[in-house]
C-alpha cells in the first residue's frame, strides 16, 4: 500500500511528539475534533494542497504515513474532481514513517 501524506505545522507535530499522544490536528487552524477527520493527500496532491492551504506559513513539515499502521478509519473521499484520503481518528505517532521540512509557496 502506498504511503499517504499530511502537511502539518511543525510546532503542532512537535507538541504531539513531546506528549507521546497521537497527533490530532486536521489542517491549518482546525483540530480533529472540529473537522471530524485528518486531511491527508497522495504524493501527487501535496503540492496543490500546500499551495492552497499552507502558502505563507512558516515551519511546515510533511508527514509520510503508513496507511496500514493507522488505527482510525481511512476513507478515500471525493473533494471536487479529486479523491483524497481522510483519516477518521487520531494519527498514531508510530504510523509516521518520515518527517521532512516542507517549503510551501509564498503567500
């Protein structure tokens, strides 16, 4: 199974790592509790997602996720003309296979 990806603010990811608790941010400015799921992307969708939602943000990171290691329900849902992976549940830290800085497009 191919990895999926989640763009995150570094401070929020580091907070989850430091606490040892599952990551529970959905997207910029929204929590899992507020949104109901964590927004994810395929590798091919990451650039467009970054351009649309993370332009002008500092300290953005890209999480690579092993879909077989997530505890919540992973649903592929249509958003416009594309289909995105949405994780209905918190992201276990152990499901993240790599963390890399990501430079979004200028705002």
